[in-house]
C-alpha cells in the first residue's frame, strides 16, 4: 500500500467529527486542506507533531489552507487528546469502520492504524502533494507541509 | 506572508552564541529551555571538546514558558551574560517563573530593570522567533536536535560525541 499520489482525485470517504457529525469528501472542496494522518492519540511523537504544527496554523491560514488531524482513535479519545495538548487542530476520527479512510488514502499500517502521512488537497478535491514518513516514529517537519503547498 | 518551505539552516555567524574549544568540531544545538531532553543534552555537551553554538527552537504550543525563557536568555545576552543564564536555565529547570528569572539576573549582576524590559522587547522576541522558524525551514521537528556539518541529529547526543567527531 502506498500513499495516494499527487494528481489523484480524493476518494469518497467519511470521517467522524468531534461532535459525532460526518466529514466527507465534499467538505474538502473550495479550499486547500492539509490532512495529517497520525498513528495514536497521546503517543509521544503524535503529541510532538500536533504541538509543532500548531505553531504554523496561522501561516497556513494566510495561504487559505486548513489542517486536519486524522487517526483511527475514537472521537472521544481525540477530544481528550486535543484538550490535553491545548490544540486547535480539528480532529477527524477514522474509527468506524476502522481505518477505512486511511486505506482509501493508502496510509493504513498493517497493524490497523494510520501511518504518519500528510496529504495536501486542492480546492477541487485533487491531491496536490502527499508524503508518508519512513516509519511511524519519524516526525515530518513543518517545512514539508509548506513545500507541499508550493508543489 | 513569510516563507516556511525548506531552506538550509543559516551558517554560524557573529550573531550566534558560540563557546567551547575553538579548534573543536562545530556543533549547533537547537534547544528549548523547557525540554527535559535538552537539559540532558546540555549536560553532555557543556564540557565536551566541541565548539558549540546554541539556537532557540521554542514552540509556544509545546510549553507556555518556552518562548519567555528563550527571550530571558537573549535579554541576558544583551548584558553579556548569555551563557551563564543559559546554563542556569538548564541546570535549575524547576525554577523558571518570573521571580526566579529576576533572582538569576540579580545573582549574575545584571541590571534587573533593563533585563525585564529587554526580555519583552520586540527585537528580542523577533530573534527567538527567527531562530525557531529558520530551524523549522531546515527540517527541525523536535528538540534537542544537533546540526553537525549540515546533518541534523535529533535526540539526546551520545556521551562520546566529541570523541566520535574527532575520531
């Protein structure tokens, strides 16, 4: 399985929002989105990743881009994680059916959780850039996100 | 709109804080005074036979005191006492509230009123922000990260780093 490639139209998917609503492909249209797939809420690298990315949310907003964090954790776990970090990043849960969206994007680990990957989607719902970390333990720097926006 | 895409870390210059063995290998330490792993890195690097430069990688979302402490160190730098203040922040990380910072400044013989003004000075905040953002552009994502000959080494350095670098 490999991460979805640039130039590919984003597949249909449904993720759960923090309040239990649905977030689907149509919600990506009209603006640039940065989808950050991460393995586990509360794990050390994931915690470091979201606090690091919090630092550049303003810069992303200046570019008309919104960052979303996606994992196979349940939305309540994600909510607790977000609160603990003091994060403002919107969390989207790929819990039910578990990993379905991650699979559709080519970022489902054999262990059944999301790989550490970033997918940038343009306002037309086409993948602009994608990246998967060499291992779940590797933390992609913010520079890669902005390289992807310019790709 | 600032550029945050990939760019090499700036070369060490007169604007950097540098100490150690002038003939030793140059190591740039990107760190955060609220980071326990950085305190361990500091322990291992402080007396190593290296030429050591320190740059801030202070992420506000990581810890609310990350940026204020970096600014405090830069304020001490304005009165010529950067390294002493830097050492004290890592070596007594449990005492970093404002009264502790004033006490440190007093103990180092700094003009405390000037220190207090300087650490809130926009120019000082800009130094910390610029170093952090340059580090981000260079691909730094965690602290501590050492830069050796343009190679980034995240994590606590080995005890024998100086020996490894000098062969």
